[in-house]
């Protein structure tokens, strides 16, 4: 009976202990970083009334008979589960997640906590403000953290200064575009307004504002009339007029094979494709009997009649003479009388001449033929309407159609005048024989009015020799024009000039450039005003500054901020230009500080001083897989400024790649200007980073984290602090990243007490306590009953 009393008492004590733990948990429900506790029970010793026995052949095994003597507290555990994180907005607060604790120190005493409500004291110490314990970690030396050594107090003084540090190294990273567009055509506009189109193989570099110099090798001249010299050897200038060489003539070829020789004094217009200019330059003299069968025109041009063309000579009286090329007659001259000739035959208005020509009687002139008819001698008057041919060698039968007085009219329209007696002997309607005895031996005197070709022929070519400004008249100054025109007396005015120079460039001379040029001797030298670039992607752009080279890309501009020993910042421009495209060996780029190839540049600082930048133009070779493949990739940059000593900077380009895509190249320098600590921030690994007024951010310290094999074995010392115990294990103090835990700045870890769970435990504990109290009261009543049995 007494055993039950003792069991009840032990139950009361155990549940009282558990209620104490629950009460403590609930009391710390809002304690930062608090870890809740729990109580576990275990039964105590048992009184054995009989031991267990094994089974025998006749009887089975028997279990032991034992009576428990109550309950005891087996353990009170600390639960190191993560609490919820609450943002505070205070940049020195830190919440820790995972198996770890912050390390803090008070003198030689080391403590551990999950309370990250830290801040800096008046001396810049990072502390727990409620207790003044120093937060432990590693402090950086000029931004360099060494977490391999022991931990110590973290101290970051407010307003901490950073000394100026000169730049010694610049590093280029990222990518140069392998498909960067290159210049495939360049057209220069110079100070004279001329356009210079560069040959595609020209490897020279040209800078706007510099001088373009070459020698004129070939000169093509086009005149306003359309006539041109493909390879002029003389001296010519735009807008100037040049004339047919003195003492020479133009040669004009016609489609029918005739050739005209035109004097250089001619004022007529000779145009390829048109006929000989008859309206303004008619025939003046026709001389078919001459050895060259020539026709002389008004301007003095002589046409050799190679085609056998017949010319028509019109007389003042209206008669015309058709003169064949084989005529034996002398020259017909406009304004002069026809040359002497004789008649071979007459057929009406057509009169065949002894020279071979044919005269057409348009004027109605009466021609007489002598002879005898019906015994009467006289001249037969031949009408232009007569159809009978009189050739002076045959007898012609004539029928009388009328007799009137002394005039007898015959059937062919001719008449004959005789005496009245002789006329009376003719009978109308009767035929008579006319015996011809001769012709008029010369033509009527009449001046020549015009002479025209019966078969005009177009001009196919005009040839001539030009007298240039310097008198050069070599064979290449002789033109053979199949188009255009010329008025010899007016000369030829230059309307277009195209030069080819010693660099293979084509130069189009502008209308405003009146410079005289001569192939082989003229030095072409002019200032470059602008450059039109044709890029490999089909785009064009006009540049008014800069330096450009065929088959190069446009320079990519990068900027390095270099600090000198006084902390002054210098903006250094470095250009990267694609200078070779090679699918077999890899592309090449050139790094330079000046696109003019000098390897030197001068910049003006804000204080008016000048800084000289020197770096030799360096070729960067990339292989066919886009990697840098040329040596160490280290370039040498030198700065010289009067206020500081010369400064050498090592430029590392070995990390650059060259793939097709975008240009993402970026250069970063070490060094900095002087600055003052402006703010701090803490990252997830516990690194405290300071940001300075010079724009530099660097590591100042790192918070240490301790990890125990058995964190529940730590000894609570109050103020949310723990100390190492014999059962906690040794602390492993590392960085948060090393231990796999995470820190969150501007936040605190809240208590991990679960209120719902605690209230449930409270109810269960209360019921357990009540039940144990009933054991005591019932046992007491049973004892009292037993005592009363004696009474």
C-alpha cells in the first residue's frame, strides 16, 4: 500500500517538473533565438516478487512478477530546430538558419548564442548590446579575409578611411564578337570636293583631317559634247576647253564608207548618228572628176565619195543635174555657173549630158535639135513634155498634128518654124522622117543654187587629235568617238574627269576642282574631309572623324579607370579593332590607345594638366575555337603625368574570348581613390562588406559560426547564451558556408516555441498531475480503512 503512495508522489514530482518546462517555454515565446525544452519520463526501479522461469518439459515459461515503484524525469532536452525569421530592417541584425550558433566572448569566457541582435558600440565593436559580449569572427586586412586563423573580436570603426591605392593591374574579360562587321569599301571626300574610291586591296589607314597623297597614273576625260579620252596623256582641268591640234583636221567616218576631213576652224556641229549637217553645212563644191572624188562643204570639210553616192545639183532656174560619182565633168560650185558640158540626148525633161550627169528640165527651157524634115532644114523645138528621145544619131518619124502659119506641130509635142510655103507642104496626120543633124553643144548658163546628196549617210565615228594644256598630243590624246558631237572651232569643254592613282584608287574630280592634272607626273595631295564606309553587312555610314582601314572593323571603345598614387582617377580609352578575318588560322584583333597607330595618346585632366598614355599597338590572336592563343596575353600600359611619377599598368587580355554574338568586353582595374566608410552590409555567408565614399566595396570582416556534434548538450547560462559542456562536443568554428548554414541580414530568428503544442502539453501535464494526486488520496483512504479494521 505504501508503494502506491510513493508512486503517486513521484508522478506528482515528474509532472510538476514538466509543467515547469512548459511554463518556461511559454514564458520565452518571444525571446530572440530561444530554443524550447521538453521533458521525457522513465519508470524507476521495480520490486520483483518472482523471477521469470524458463519452460520445462512439463510446464511452459513463467514471466517475472514485478511491481513498479513510480516515475522519474529521464531528460530535459533543448530542441535546436530553426525558429521563424522576422525582418527587422536593421542592417546589423543577423538570423541564423541551420545547425550552428554565433560565437560571443566576455573576457576569456566563450559563449554561444542564436540571438543575432548585434550592433556596433561606440568603439566600433560588434557586440550583443544587452550583455556587451563581443561577436567573434575574422577581420579583413585591406579588404583581404583570412578565415584559416583563429577568431577574434570584430571591430569596424565608423568613418573608417581607405587610403588611395595606385592601379597596377587591369583585366579584360568577356567576349569580342567574331562576326564583327568589317569595312569592305571606303570612299573619301577631300577638301576639293573630289571623291576617292579606294581599291579593295588598299591596306593603308586613313584618318579624317589627314592628307591623302598619291601620284596620278591614268586620266580619263569626258567632254561636255559626250566625246571622251579614256587614257589622256596631256594636262587637263575641269571646265576648261581644249581644241583640235593646230594643223590637223577631224576625220569623220560615214556609214556608207565615205570619209570627211573637217578643218579645226569649222563652226558646224558634227554629231555621231546624224547625217552630214546639210542644213548648216551644205555642199559648197562638188568635184567628182577629182582624183579623190571629193565634195567640199561650206565649213571647208572635204568628203571623199567612196560609196559612189550621186549628188543632185540644183540651178537657180530650178533645173537640177544628177551628178554620179563617175562624172567626167569639172567642179560644181554653189553660186557659180555650171561648168561647160554638152548634150548627149534629150528625152522630154531629161537631158543626158556628156559628163555622165542628167539634167532635169524643170524650168521649161526649149532645146533645139537641127535636122531635115520633108525637105525643110531647120531646128526642131523640143518641149519638156516630149517623149521622143533625140540622140543625134538616128532618124525619127514624126506625125504632124497641126499646121498654123509658119509653125508645124508634131505628135511628140515638138514644133518647127519655117516659111508659110514650106509649112503648107505638111499634111496633118501624115508621118514624116526627121533626119537629125546635131545638138546644142552647151547648156544654158545658170548659177548653182544647192548641191545635195541623193543618199545621205549617218556619221559613225569622229576622230581627231586634241591639243592639251601642256601641248601634249601623243596617240592617246587622239579620240575615236562613237557617240557625242563636236563643233571644231568651239573646242571641247571638260565636263568630267576620273583619275586612277598609284594606290589603285579611283578619283572622281568635282566640278569645283579646277586643278590641272596629268597622268604620270601630277602628285595628288589633299586633306580628307570625310570617309564613307561600306560595311560587310550592307550598311553605310559617313564618318567625319577617326581612322579607318579596309577590311578592319570599326574600333570598339573601352574605358579603363586608372588611379595614380594620389588617388586621382584617369579615364584611359583602349580601342579593340578587328584587323584580320581568317577562318583557317583564326581572327586577329589589335588593342591600341590611339587609332592613328602611334601607340601614344594625351588626355587633358580636369585640373588642366595632361597625361600621356603609352601602349604599343598589340595584335591579339584568337584560334578557330574562339580562345586567346597568343603568348601570355599581358600588355604594358604607361601613364606619365607631371604631378605624379610615371606609372606602369599591366593589362591582362588572356581571359578574352572571341565567339560570334555580342561584344561584351569589359575592363576592370585595381586601385582606388581615398574614401571613407559609408555603410556596411552582411551577406548570407556572414561577410561584412563596407561601402566607401569612393565607390569601392570591400570585405571588412566575417562572422564566425560554431557547430557542435550535440548542440542539445550545451549548458544554458541565461541571456540566450550557451556554454560548452562535457556532452556537447568540441566546437567547430568555421564560416557559415563551410558549415552549410545560412545567415540572413536585417532579420532575427524568433523563438521556436510552438504555442499550440505547449498548451496541449499543459493540458496533458495537468491531467497527469491530477491522476497522480488521486492515487495518493485513494491509497490514503485504503490505509485509513485498514487501520479502522482494528478498532
